[in-house]
């Protein structure tokens, strides 16, 4: 009897510890630190001076889109593109798939200064991973396109990911995926099964993209009474969950009509990226101060590591330690941009985990957010 009671007590303690950990250590969100953010590979017609200079200019345009998050129309940006040589650090010719490319690297500090001088937002290297469920409808047949499908569509998605610096992942469609959801779940864009099936990929956002040459096209041609719409042979649409691991709130697109699937898919991905970008872009126009508590700082080494962590964030201009109590430290951060952008970036961190007290006041009334420091 004593042995049984002791066993029950240990089980209760273990369960309580699990509950505590679930409250203190929320589910990890997968974020990707984008590499080569300030370099680009662009096609070049030849190695002549004229073609090389045009390729360098195109490469800078691509970098400005990748760093800025979207296409930018600004006088200083236009001037910079015309003076592209000021920003180039090195370039080299490479061959890929029987094509000649120019691999160009640019000066990170000068690019960032350009955005600051233009009062334009920038996107840091830490970016959310996006799960892409792509369904292709060909006549009466539908199939989910996996990362290894015998289709050119994954290449289109991968090329876009490289171009815009947005980490995109496609399902592997193994037995786990096949048992987690059905084709109807994906085509019907049912948020709950899609979100549950996406959980194993630990993505911050989940998107379902539908590509059709039949039912979606027929639907549009019946709805829209215009000759121009009837000549379109393809339709693409999407639904997006920007916080798929919490509330499964979706937004839906209008349909993209046309005849070129590359262009339609790229247009859809561009609009999706713009929406995601708005949550993480860092405005350079305003600076403000923000206080944050970090717990579990047990040594001077930890304190230095946390300070360095904040100092390296794109959103943070300066860091100041303002108080200490036990293993808790309070920091004052001078921000570039909004508090919302900072918290969105911290949500992607593997080293800081936000503690949310279920008995505390609503989030809007919370004075100082509390995070737990955890070493990698």
C-alpha cells in the first residue's frame, strides 16, 4: 500500500511538472535564419561588360526585394539601383543547369543604411517557416504535390523561396501525412486537419494553394460574364493561417486567372509573402523604448549571452540592464520599429520562451512581458 501511494504521489508530481512546463515553455516555433540574405544569383546573357552590368543591376533589385520584403518604389532606391557598383562587394560567374549565372554579394551595412535613409522597413534574417500544401487539379484528377513529386511546381516554390528569402517547406507525403489528412481535407481547406497535419513540420504559418485547369476555371467562367475571363485555362487560389499552432484563423484569396502556372503561382506566393512580411518588418522611421524581463539568468555568462542576443536583433538599436532580482533581469531596449515587430521576432527564437500567466490580466494590459532564457 505504501509503495502504491508513493507511486501515485510521484505520478502526480510528474503530471504537475508537465503542466507547469506547458505553461512556462510554449510550443517551439520553427524559424529559419536566412543565409546569403545579401547575395543573389541572376541570369546573365554573356560575360560582356554591358550584360554583366545589367546583371549586377538586376541582382541589386533582387536583394532590395529580399531585404525589404516587397517591391519598393522610392527615389533613393531608384538612385541606388542606378549606382549599383557602390554596393557590390564581389561577383563571380557560375554555371547551373546549362545556364550562366552571376553570383553577386552586396555590402550589408550599406544596404541597411540605404533603407534607413529612405525611411523604409527592413526584414531581419530570422524569418518564419511557412508550410505549403499545394494541390493540383488536372481535369478530374487531384493530387497533393510533395517536395519530391515528379512535377516542376516544387521548383517554382523553391526558386521563389530563394528569391524572396522566405523559408517555404512542402510535405513529404509519407504514411504519417497520408494518415493525418485526406485529399478532401486539403482541397476543401479545412483548417483543423490541415493545421494538425502541419504540426510535425513546426511551421509558423500554413498555406493551402490550389492549382486547377477545370473546376475552379469553370466556376469563374460561370460567375464572370466577360470574354476575357473565358480564355483563361488556369486558376490559382490560396488560404493562409498565419498562426497555425494556435487559433486556426484563415484568410482566403480571390482567384488568379491566366494561362501560365509559373506566373500565377509566383503572384500568389508574392501576396502571401506580403501578408507575412507585415508582421515581421521593422520600421526604421521611429525609435521607442521597451522593457522586458528575462528569467533564469544564473550567471554573468548568461547575462552577457542575453545582452548579446538582444544586441544582435535587427529590431534592437541598444540594450540597457536596468534592474536585477534573483535570477530575473529587466532590460530596456531601444527599438527600431514597433513592439509588435519585436515580439513577433522573439516568438521565433529558440533561446527565449515567453511565459504567459493564465491568471494574469489580458495581454493588452500586461506591463512588462516575461521570457525564460534557455541555452541552445
